[in-house]
C-alpha cells in the first residue's frame, strides 16, 4: 500500500494550532497482495497551489495486519520525497526509495535493506465541476423609466451579480458583484460596450442584473432588475428580460402584476470554461523566468549592514531572499532552467547608467537556474555602482520582445514571467504604462515585488486587478501584477 503526505504548510486542512510543521496524510491506495512490483489504481487528490512550494512524500508499507488501520502495525518499505510542482511539470516521476523518517506511525525498525527500490508517481489533471466560467455578452436596455425628473432622463449603468445561496436552510441569498458597466449620460435606451466576467462554476449559476440611475449629488436609484441563469445565457440567440423595480414587485398581485421599468437585452452571449493553470501545464505550457534587480542608490551602500544590497553567506541580502522565495515556486515549471538576469538603475564600469543591463557582465543575460541568478547578482554588486533613477520601461520592453519570440505550437507553448525587484517608487510611470500596454498581446506576466519599507502605493496604477490598462494610442492592459493576483473582470 502507498500513503501520500504533504508538508503541513502546503495543505489547507493542516492541523490548527500545531506547535511545528509536520507531514499530513492526504490519502492511501488500495492494498496489492504478494507483489514486489505493484501497480496501484487508486488516485489520490492533492490540492494544487501554484504559489506555494508543496513538498510531498510517498511512503510504501507492507500490510501484514489487515485488521489494523494503524501504519505503526505494518512494515515500512521506504519513502521518497519531491514537490507537487516537480510532479506536475514532469507529468511522471520515478523516485528512489529510502528510509522512512519523520512520519507519524513509522515503525521503529525497518531492518537493513541493501536495495530499497523505486516508486513512480503519475500526475493527472483534476476533473469535476470545479473552476470558473467566462461569460461574454453585449448588454443594452430600452424604454427605461425617467429618474431625473419629469423633463429629464436617466444616467443608467449596469450591475451584474452572482446569487449565492447559503447552504443553511432559511438563510437569505447574498449578491456577489461580478461586473459594473460605465455610466451612459441622459439616455433611456442605452447600449453598453461588450463585456466579460468570470464566475464560479459551482452551484445553480443564478445571476441578477440591475440597471441603476447614477446621481452626482444623491444616492443612486435602482431602475429595475432581472434574473436569469448561466444555462439560459449559454443557449443560442439574443435574450430579453423585463426590468422590474423591487418596490413595484412588492406591491404586485396576481391580478395586477408589476409593470416593467424597461427591458434588458443581451446579445452575443456565451459561457465557456476558463482553462486552469493545471490544464495549460498538461497542454505543454513551459514557464520562462526573467529577473530585473534594482541597482539604484536609494538601496544604500552595499558595504553598510543597513543596505538592502548588503550580502554575505551567513546573511543573504533582502534581494537574494526575495529572489529565492519566488524562484523556488517558478523553477519547477521550467524544463530548460535558462533564465535572464537583468539589472536596472546602475552605473556600469564604462560610466554609463543603464536601465537594462546583463548581470553576467557581458551581452548575454542568460544563466542556469535560480542559483545562477544569485551568482550573477553577487558578481554584479562588485562591478556596478548604484545610481538611478528607478525606471522600469526598458526592462519591460526587453521582456516583451523576449516573450514574443517564445514558441507557440499545438504541443508546446512558452510563457514568460518577469520579476522586478525594487526598493522605491517608479520614476517613469507614463513610459512604463505605455510599455505594459504595448506588451498586452505578448505571453507575459509581470510581478513587481517591493523590497524594504518604502511606500509602494503608486504601483497600484500598474495592477491588472485594479483596472484594464490604457495609454494614448494603446489598447487593453497586459497581465501585470503587484505581487500576485488574478485577471480582473473588465469591459473592453
């Protein structure tokens, strides 16, 4: 029998209040009798968390006492360790077995073994109804009630909510807002731009759409609401719904139903599953990794212990700690382990200040593995003078060009993650915004990670979760992140 464990910091159901981290059992396979090369058929579900290094351990036991479920009553055949990221990236791993240690219920003695054998792990993409759905539609409305006086009109906008019905009987449903349109001034027959939003795949899929009248000097007024399901939206053809005001509905009777306050029309509606990261990885996606490190003078003299660049074997710099933490998450998903190590804001030995230079000291910024980035960074600290200002645009344009060169085939797709490590406020915001917008079509995500105690509030302007990016002459924003996040619901 095989038993699978995850390190307690990597599972959502780890024992609460534990004094220390520990291995937590996730599942067991069936028992295969009298077989030294067993093939187990039981699949064990593991909660996949991309942003975490999930250590896993598989343990094999010889079940002699069938009446006991305690592993301490069985004989250990060995254990092996890896990570969920390594398994997902490789799809299949063959690991050498070794002594079982540090596991609750492990037998005190396993005997002397000359050959432990190996264990193979196969990764499968999870199925079921979990995940999200992407809804696209083009909304409009007609014959809305006038809310701005007898001679006025209305300033309508659209809200879309998911109806969440609690599992506890009798509890009222809760509305979770998914989307808000722009306001169309002085219009009773508005047509809003095509929009898209994501919603949970679980549950009945009930939606509530409300049309409101915007007021500058008083609370907004609801014009009317309509309810529908995701199943209705997925059916072919345009849809129309009467907009009913809640007050009119409350007064309505069977003989005198509520009079509509307008009609909502939904054209070009579609509902489709949002592919998960696991599905992309199983489809051949490979992550590529570039790091851009801040060499501006605001970091402080590297020789001073107070500097963010102060680095020693016993006390790595703040930049090394940040780099290795993020790199440990991303590295398993890169098969080549060839990464670009870039610096910005530093004065090169030639005397020129550069905002896009190779930490290797040459023209080629490529190194091998996260360890190679750390080595190149430490070498650069000895030859590059901290200068400034803090400009991002050059490294973003460099990364966008590199991402555009990545392969895109039915069986292999490249995707670049640019990690920018910085200690201060950006000084070329307009140019950086333009560079991000220009990179919108590239297979690129940007993670900006603040190092130190500076105020990074202005970085919100670059956050893909806050709003769709735009610049003069530009289109939609690229996938960009302060730290990490998910795509925002947006109107194009």
